[in-house]
C-alpha cells in the first residue's frame, strides 16, 4: 500500500507544473492548504515541499511531528542552507530544482517512487535496463581498465574534457572506497582501510564490486555497489557537516569513505546513496553533461539517501 503524498509548494509555477504530474503518477496526492487541508497530529506519509523553516509552524506544520514524516525537500538550494536538518530532523532527500522552463522531474518522481517500495537498489531505477552497462570487479587493479572504458564511452558525449576529469575522480573515489574502506570481517573490523593503496586488494567472488554506468541523454550515471554494507547514514552526515564547515581535511579520524565521498559529491550533479546495513552500500553519482562545465561546478548538488527497511 502506497503512502499519501502531501504537497506544500510555495512556488505557484512549480505547483502548476508538478501537481498534475503527481496526481497522474501516485494514488493519493493531497495539496496542503493552510486552514483548509492540513495534516492532523496522527497523520503520516511523504511530505513534498519547496521550503522549510524548522522553527515556524506557519511555514512548516511538521515542526513538532517531523519524525512521523518522510520529507522530500525540492529546493533551488544549496544543500548547505539545510545541512542541519539532516541530523536534527533526519532529512534524507534534498533535490535541487531543475533550471529549465520545462522541467522533467525525472529524479524527483523516481525518488518518490523509491520511498514507496522496499527495493531501493539499482541504477535501473533511473535508467532503462537497455541503457545500463554492468561490470563486476574483484581486484582493485581492475579499476584502471574500468575507468578507461567509461572515459571512452564519454568521448562522443562531451566537448569539454574537464567532464571526463570529474568522472575519473568520481570513479576513483567510489572504487577505492569500495575496495579499501568497505570490506569488514564478521566483527565489523575494517580489513583494508589502513592498507597502503599501492597494495592491491583481491575480493572473494561473492563480494565482488558491481559497477554500472549509463547515459539518459542528459546525465552520465556511475554506480558502485559493495556487498559489505559497512557505511552508515550518520557517518555520511558527519562528513557532510564537516565538509560544509571546511573542517573535513583536518579530521584525521574521518578518512576513508567519508573523505572520499565528499570528493564524489563535489564532482557530481546529484548523489544517491542506498544503504542496507551489513548487506550493501550503493552510491550513484549523476553528472549532468547538458550544461557548460563552469555552470556544472557552480550548480548546487542534490543528495538522496535511501535506507533499506
């Protein structure tokens, strides 16, 4: 059974564009109207909004009951303005609005769909299966050939080689995290986190890394999935807060996946993190190749975190 989606949009143009599409796509969509259609203290579900003021019940009627709701914040951004909502309200889904007169809302609709179902895994939630290229890697040295394959795939898609540099950085960080930071033993002790990165890691075949990539006509998508599930929501949020406070590189204890993931975040348009503790971590990086690289660098980034039930 799907959850109701309450919609609270202050932007009238966005409301006009998005509401009919939501009503076509989901069973129960309820426009929030102050004084007319408001949630009760016992209601729960998805709350889609383009604004958030945690201190004002007039702007945010969920102030006192936010934990009952899954909030999807669809905002012009940037994420730094809302970073405190992640630890304080458990915010997990912040998407940056499309800079277009005719937005497609593809990532937003996929986010709302994923929040309705238990199966959060896979790049195919965002790409048609025919457009997904899937590889498996068991040895950390395999990442060199993998990067070259993707860079060759990108050549006809981009004019500015700096996009390829960004993709190369994303792939290197995701793969290094998956090989060196993710593996743990039965007691949860990291196996290779402190190993010299010049020393290759060989994973057992049942723990091989899944690497998927594809292009939807706008976004290059790069997905890396490990089969350890040692990364968690709180470590990610701690890294984000330190990053936006400019302190991350000074935190020697953070290291590993936290530091690497912030490098991925800086070189992506949108970051999707699928977490299933003890089973897998999947990270999907979107690179919007449709814009100038200078705009790509300036544009605020989306962050979508999904926790497997």
